[in-house]
């Protein structure tokens, strides 16, 4: 028995198969009467998410009553549902980081956050594709039919001249960017399913405002971003694993994959201040974010870039957010985590000594 009355059972594999674990959640009705932040039900589900890999958990079931008052206190069901959503979110993130590991195993590098540059003059138009990591790992996510809709020779989200006209150049691409894989969406995320940005007229011009699907997750570029961008190149040479154009090798992560965050959560993905179109990558918003600002800094809050975006990770889960690490495990980080530790977890080779108690 662990983590506030979570029953962990180790099961011997049949016919020589490897053993595995199952989780039994006993009566939780009194837990759902507690606050959403500190209740034991949330602690239980957080423990499950954080220990899926270490305990090889294959199955979770609930025994007994979930809530105490199923009729007159809807807040209890809200707490129970959120605990389950946070666990599902962690499972989504685990699938993503395992897909990234599979990609690295196949190609010898991790995918960049964005395969092309942006509007810089040294790049030709074909080199300006804004395609995100999440498109590149679709085959590893068992999404080959969706991946096949993309023509990488033509490019997706290519900056054309003049005017930074971001568009999906073909009918096939437009179909692809309107898809919204469930594994890329946290069940607690309240973002609209399609981008509603009003600040980029080319989305309207190409009729993409209600067709570019949003996502709940972004890659971790590193610790450089909106709040400390003078510290270095936060687009092309950040100190994390995922940034523009250049892929990172496993050997580059000298801090260790178990101490390096790969993927985090975002909120308000449909808005201009926190845009997160899953097929696209742009610094400090779409699928490319940093730990420059503290965890759960809300969209529009300082520090921001000139476009009002702060590049922060945030979630709708009470008091924190899920992050996927390079070794495949998922952690729920509390929003009051020290900024030093938070940033240290996002770098690949800074050799920081991380103390969670700080």
C-alpha cells in the first residue's frame, strides 16, 4: 500500500512473460470532500502518473464509492473527474516522450522543434517550413495515415514572400492541419479545438482560422525565452533539447534524460497570446516554449515578447502541470517550484545540481 491508500499489486506474467503491476483504488468518497489542490485522490493519481514506468503499471481500477454525496455536491464529482483527467493527461504525455525516444532510436537524433527557419534572409523559401515536432513523430504515435497527408517537399507552414504568409500549401495539408489527435489534447484543457487568432491576417486570407487544430502540449526549448532573451539565441540555439532546425543527439544531453524535460502543457491554445497549433512551431508559442517565465504564468502576463506572448507552460490542473522527461517518465510539477530548479530541469547540459526542496 502506497501513496495515500493506493494498493499496488505485482502480477506474475503468464508463460514466462515479464511481471507487471496493477493499481487498485479503494473507497475515495472522503477524499473528494477535500480541496482540489491537497486532496488525497489527486495525490494518488499523481503518484500513478509518476510511477507508471518504474512500477510497470498496466492497469488501474477503482473499488468502492468514488464520492460521498453524488446528488447535492457536484464539486465532489468535479474533483474526482479532474484527478482522472490529470492521469489521462500524464498518459498522453508518456506516449509522446516514448515516441520521441523511438524517433531517436530510428534516426540517431531527436526531431527539432521546427524543421525550418522563419523569415530570416539567409534562408530560402523552401527552408522556412514551420512544421513541428508533433508532425514528425506521428508514425511513432501510430498515426501513419495522418502523417501521409503531409508533403514535406512542398512544406507546411512555409513563410512565403512577401509578407510572412503562413499557409498549408495543398488541400491535403489543409485536411491534415484540421485533424486533432486525441493524444495531443489534455482532457482538462479548455482551449477551443481550432485556432481563433485574429492577429495573423494570413490565417483568415487562406480560410484557416477555423481549420488549424490546436493542441495541449509543446516541446521544451530550454530556459531562454521571453523573460531572459538577452541571454542567448532562444530560437536556434537554446539550452534545452528542442529548438529551430538543428536536431539534438542523445549524447548531447549530459544532464541525463531523467533530469531533462522534453514536453510540457499549455493553455488557451486557440488565442493569439498563447497560440498552440499542434502542426506548427513558432518561438514562445506554437509547440516551442521555454521555462523563462515561472510555471503557470498565464497568457499575457509579463514577461512577454513584443507580440504579447510569454512562452510559458501552464495547465488547468490545480496548482501545477505535467511534464514528460527524456527517459519516458512523467512528473506533475507544482507551480511553486523554484525558478532555478524549474529552469535547470529544462536544460540539456548545464550540469546544475537540482534540489527539489529549494
